[in-house]
DNA sequence: CTTGATTATGCAACAATGTTGCAGCAAAGA
DNA sequence: TCTTTGCTGCAACATTGTTGCATAATCAAG
C-alpha cells in the first residue's frame, strides 16, 4: 500500500510523486507485463509524457525491465531483486498470448546458452514464446 | 536480375509491378534484414503505403519473414524455401547489432525446444541475440 | 513550519511507424 | 486491343515515442 510504495521509491532515491506511486503500485498489483496502453487503461487521467518518463526512469533504476514479446509494443514488468541501476539480470523467457495479448515473465525458464560464430559478440539474449495462455484456451 | 525476379513473383501468383520488383530484388541483394526505413533509404521515391502493403503481401505469401530484434522496428528477411503461403518455417535465431543496428538471420542456430507449464500452449518461439557484429568490433 | 534548491510534471510541437478507404491506373490473359 | 482484376498512391487517421520549456511539487535543511 501507500507507505510501502513510498519506501520503495525512496530506496531507489526517487521522489514520491502521485504518478510514480500509482504506476509502481500497479506493477506490484499486476501479474503480467504492462505497456503504455495498459497502464493508461487502469490509471485514468495520467499524462502520456510523464508516463513514458516514469517508465524510463524505473527501467534505469532497475525497478522494471522490458518484456519484449514481438507484438511491437514495449511492455515492462517488475524486476527481480538482483537488478540495479547498473545492470539488469532478467535472463528469463517471456510468453506472449496472441489471443488476449498479455505478456508474462516465465521466471523459471532461463534463456539457454548459445554457441555462435566468433564474428558476433553477444551481450544479451532473449527468448520469446508465443501461443495461447490458460485463460484463452477453449 | 529483372527476369529472375519477374519469374519469382509469378511463381507466387503475384503481379510484377515496379515496387514489388524493386523490393524483392533488394531483399535478394541484401544479406541482412530490412525495415521500412532501410528500404526507403535504398529505394528512393517509393510510396510508404505501397511499401507496407508489399511487405505484408510478401510475408503472407511466404517470401519474407519478420526478423524480430527487440529494436522496436519491424524488419524482414528472405525466407528459406520451405516457407509457403500456409506456413512459415523460419525457426532460427536473429542477431541484432546494437552499434550499426543491423539484424541478420542466424540460420545455423535453431531455437531450442523449451519445456513449459501446460498452462501455456506454445505456437512459436523466437530467439534474439544482441551485441556487436564483426564490422562493429574495434 | 517555512524556505529554497532540485527535480518532476504537463503542455506544445514534433517525428516515426502503421492502418484504412477510395478513385484511378496498370498487369496479364483472352 | 480489350476487360477484368488487382495494385497503386493519396488523404486521413491512429498510436507510440521524444524533446524543450515554463510551472509546480518534493524534500531536506534551517
Ligand atoms: Mn520479465
Ligand atoms: Mn530470419
Ligand atoms: Zn491469453
Ligand atoms: Zn554492427
């Protein structure tokens, strides 16, 4: 609630503003990744530009990470506690449901190590799984 | 050249138009994936909307496939010959160079089989590798 | 509690990608 | 050459995303 979110923001050396509290609270409350449109649907009357800046700030601080799902829309989800301002450690797969368009972190599935030609220097790897989630299977 | 591209289009039951010939030829000539901006840079005076429709058509016919690279830009590359109007078979990784922003198909690297909870029904999987390509390593 | 430095907000303005509808034009087969 | 069918290019729109700047809010210090 209120106080916890405030403390959390403070621990990241971020000021507690209405937008940041609302957005962070929403991420904590939600089990799937959230993009601009999703957040706006939940949090009415919130300024687009401020939202974009809030997301960028949260990402830089290691609070949230991008959940790339091939949908073309940038979504974010809460980081695990190992992430920091200096480095993200979200080496898990993401599942994208093509029916409901929700994206979830599959924390149990780590991206496999890949051997590639020396011509390429890999800095990071991402695994996207798509299909239908439980709710969308009839 | 000219004639070959024309034949190729015909084999997919597509009319040979200037835009289609130019775009298909460019894909054949290029070793990395191409997005809207890339194509426009190479092919001047080509209409945006027609380009988008051309790309969509080529994708539907199994001529090109999306090369998702996490850059937020939709790029395409030529399909292997197994792809058709009915199904794409491009189960390889894509490498994205964060320096030059070029994306290439890594045909030799197939996306590993993943075991996931039954809650999810996987239809496809994609692997994105990012880092620096040969040209961009100093 | 008040004050002041610093930071965040919200608006305007812009840029890029992508989609649809529609009239006119071109390709390909007859 | 003609006709049908499919393709093009324009307008118009929607969505995502960025930057600059004046104003407002936060928070730590006094
Ligand atoms: Mn994640
Ligand atoms: Mn490919
Ligand atoms: Zn679903
Ligand atoms: Zn490169």
